[in-house]
């Protein structure tokens, strides 16, 4: 269990663990929608914090395990690669929502502010990579700053009870109002939370398995650790958010769909902090190569495009996608091609 796994086992475990996160993601959607109404937090804030945390657990474990093993490129690539792929989950959910462009229907102050928070965190990570290579107790000061920015951002978002900006309500705007949830409404809150935590634990185990399998793939194939982390681990990391976003749209919880992706991405930015703590050979930010820094810039660009889509609120476009959806796909495909060649 401590050495590199054989290639066959690595691929098989990678696929099974990724499939398990998909199954868990579907169930988390129903539970998250019910708990958002039960707690009174609303889909946007609950989705970004608790839902985003549950779907990001696998990515957190992947980054931590890889960094602790000394695979800095794998750890960093997984974190930022997951953000890039997960942003595409909005495009998948948009395609599944047939009425209007998803960004039009789900525009909210909370989603916009979480998008801005993610932009700040990614910018901080890039600045850290070009800052002096210093650590305090093995941790780069930027890690502490990023945690403080995230906590401060959550407090700022939660305090927006009477915001100075509101999305104009149209016929296609989907209001976040409590709805019926079938059998889940008959269960006690403690029971819902217990199942939520159990499924999240399964996601954690899946994340560990994916990270170890990725190490085996790198060792057996000789592929770049940065490419495997950014592409394969990033895809596995993004599966829970993608599945839950599409499932949430199917249930009519469109605000939850967008919030889960943006909130999950904000937590994934903190994966770099987890990796920096677990990486004992120095600063994880300075261990990143040009490929990882390039991917960080791509994730930052994609986040800016998504926030622009939430602001413009285009009703429709090509293939039922807004301008932002087309640009997001183009940026990601271009980034992967650049990393591959």
C-alpha cells in the first residue's frame, strides 16, 4: 500500500473511485437541497459552503496525499486543474437547463461575491509563486493570508442581508424559495446531516484512492506529474461538482448548482494551503513549474469569464449557451493542448 501501485491496478482503482464520487454526488444534491431549506441558509450560501466542502473533500485529500508524498507538481496541478475543470461544470449544467441561460436564471449577489472571492484567492496564489521563497514552520505566509481572505470573504457574504445591488427579476429568473423534497421532508434534521456526513466520508476515501492511483500512473507511464495532476486528477476532482450541478438543475435547484461549483472552487483554491502544509520540502507555491502556473492563470481567466456571464445575464446564445459558456470551453481546451504539446 505504501509503494507505487501497478499500472493495471492504478487505472482500475482510479475509475472505480471516480465512479463512486459520481454516485455520491447525485445523492448529495437531494440532501443539500433539503438542508438548504431546513437550515434557512438558502441554496447560494449553503451550496457554496457545506455543499462545496462535501464535493471538494476528494480534491483536498488528493492534494494532501500527493504533497505529503513529495509530489508537489501532482498536488498543485490537481488543485488548480480541478478548478479549471469544475468551472466547465457550469457549462454542462447550462446545457441541461433548457429554459434559458443558467447564468441569467441563477444570478445572485452571493454567487457573484463567491466568484470575486475565488479571483482573489487565485491571484494570491500566483503572487505567492513569484514572491520570495520563505517559509515559517515550513509554511509559506501566503497560505495564512489565503485562509484569512477566505474566512473574511465568507463573513462579508453572509452579512449581505440588504445588499446595495440586486439582480433584476425577469420571467426566467428562478427564485430561491423553499420547496417540497418528498421523503426527505419526513426525516429529522439529524438524520439528514448524518447521511450527508457519511457520503462525504466516502468521497474522502475516493479522493485518497485517486491520488494513490495517479502516483502509480505517473510512475508506470513516465507522464508529466503536472499533466496527470491537472488533467486526470483534475477531471476526477471535478466529477462531484459536475454531477451535482447537473443533478441540481434537473431538480430545479439552479442557484444551488452554480453556488456548489463556485463555492467548491473557492475551497479548492485552499487545497493549495493544504498542500503547502503537507509538503515538507519547502513552499508548494515555489515548487510549481511553469505548467502549473500557466494552469493557474487559465483558471483565473475562466473565473473572470464566469463572473462576467453572471453580470451580463445573457438569455441565450449558440447551442443554448451564453457567450461565457463558449469562451470557457475554448479557454480550457486551449490550455490542455498547450500543456500536452
